[in-house]
C-alpha cells in the first residue's frame, strides 16, 4: 500500500461547484471535453498518482536527500553510501 492518497473529491468540488466549469464543458467550449470525460480523466490520474507514481516516491519520502555542506554533495542513505571527505 502506498502512502499517497489523492483528493479527487475536493478537486471536483473546486472545478464543478466553485468555478462552474461543468457548464462551460457541456456547452462545447473545449471541443470533445465534457463533464463526464473530465471526471474520468481525474479518476485515471488519481489511480496513476496513488499507484505506480506514488510507489516510485516512497523510498525518497522515507529517506530524504541530505546535503553535505563541506563536500557540497547531496546524497540519500538508501541509494548510496555517504561521500567520504578528502
């Protein structure tokens, strides 16, 4: 299970209730895009963001990159050993 959970409900609320983009979409202002298509796009992007994309960031979120100021180097404990000093 991944650590990221998208908030599609809030995004849909802002787009359709606050901004009223649904009427614009259904009137044909954006060609083939209508309200149902945009909702399906948002659902698919959420699935990707919560699945494979979130999985790729799990390790970096748990083991952040650290800056080694004297050596001017960035490193992550999970990906490499700490750089040695000269």
